[in-house]
């Protein structure tokens, strides 16, 4: 399986393509051409994931190379919604999947929620000027985190607790930017649009890593089975969401988010096509700055689960202070 030194050499490519662009391979390189002219070239040996935004022609040879070299291809529209993917995975890890299907405890769900709330606290603590409301929010979140640890709730209560914690957290994270509530996939404002976009990139990065080990990504520990929902990916995304949140807050403060870069369609905010690469790149770069930590988290999660380790030995992601 993929080792950390190998993963550190891997790259993630985000390509915004026009209708006439063609994706193929040449001498074990991924090549993007337009009218016969090479626009980009990367070695298949170093690829981990290839995000393709827009319309393009993909050759069967490229799909074969993706399988051979173990990199994922994710196809997105210009609003960064995934419409197809070609994921390479470790096949036949039947022992892992048996353990997944037989696991019925809530210990892993508790550690995931604790980790998420802990990183929400860490993200808020990065804010330099702390108002009384912010200090009170951090205090509340610490109470919720302790509650999950000291008196582990049942699933329904845990879901409610996580929801309340997120409401408190988002109200402070985006308090200076006309925040009106988190509404996934509704995109009723610019912030929610960017959150959805960032979470999509994070989701596909986590999914690609889970596939390295052969997990059934539809069988979660916290998110329960739901038709065609990759519940396990939803689980392991949770501790890392604040990476995206804080980067969007930072972008506001740096003046990187401009209303003229968006348009409204059917009451949803969407990025204009020329602006999409800029926003996607700074979100992706932020995620990739944590790629070693994300890799080690998924690797440690796999090892702890396969070896039936106590929950205290499961990984716990930590955002570092700015």
C-alpha cells in the first residue's frame, strides 16, 4: 500500500478545460492538448488525483494508466459539482469490509465528533480579536466537546449535539460577513457556495485515500447508510472541515472574495467560469498544505480499525495555531 514517502511525492492536479481540450497519455505522462498543442504534461508516476473541470475528451488509454498507476480522475462542472469519477481502489480487502459490516458501536462516531468540535475550537482560537461573543462560543464548544467525552450520547443525541455546536461555530467564524446560516447545497449566499466547493474538494481527496486501503466508502460509523451516500467519506471529512472554513474567512480578510466573481441562478450563487480556477486553487492549496496530516490520519485510522485498537489510539487531527 501507499507509504508516506511515496504519498509526499504525489501531486494533485486541478485542470480547468475548454470544450476542445483532449486528455490522453504519452510516454506515461498525462497530456492535455488543444488542437494538437500541449497545454500541460505530468508524469503518471507522481499523480494521486486529477480534478477536471469543464468539458473534455478522455481517452481509454488514460483510464488504463489511471488504473495502472493508481490515481483518481474526478470530473466536475464549472460550479465544482462532481458528476463522475474514476477511482482506483485496493480490491479484495474482504477482512476490512467484514469488520466494517459487523461493527455496531458508537465509539468511532464519538471520536469523530469530538475531533470536529476540537478543530472548530482551534479555528476560532486563530481569530486574533476575540469579542465577548467569540469567547463565549469557544467556551460553549468546549462544553459540548467534554460532554461527548464524559457522557457519550446515543446517535440521535450526538447528531443534535454536533448540529448545535456547528451553529454556534459558524455564527462566529463568519460573523463579520453577513452570515445567515449554514445550508448545505442550497448556496443561498457566497459563503455557502464556497463552503460547498471547498468541501467537495476535501471529500474527493479523502475518498481517494480511503480507496487506497479498500474500505467500503458507503458504510459509515457516524453517518448511517443512505442510498448512494458515501457515508464513510462523510465521516472522515468531519475533522478537516475547519481547514476550509478558516481559509474562506482568511480570503474575505485578504479581499480575495469579490461579489462580481459570482452570479445567481435559480436563487443559487455560482462562480463565474473565468473566476473558478482562482478560487479553487487557493482552497486546494490550503488542503494540500495539510496533505501529510490527512494521509497519516487515514492511514492511522485504517491500522487502528484493522487491529481493533482502543478508541484512545485512533488518530486525532489538530489544527496548528497561526
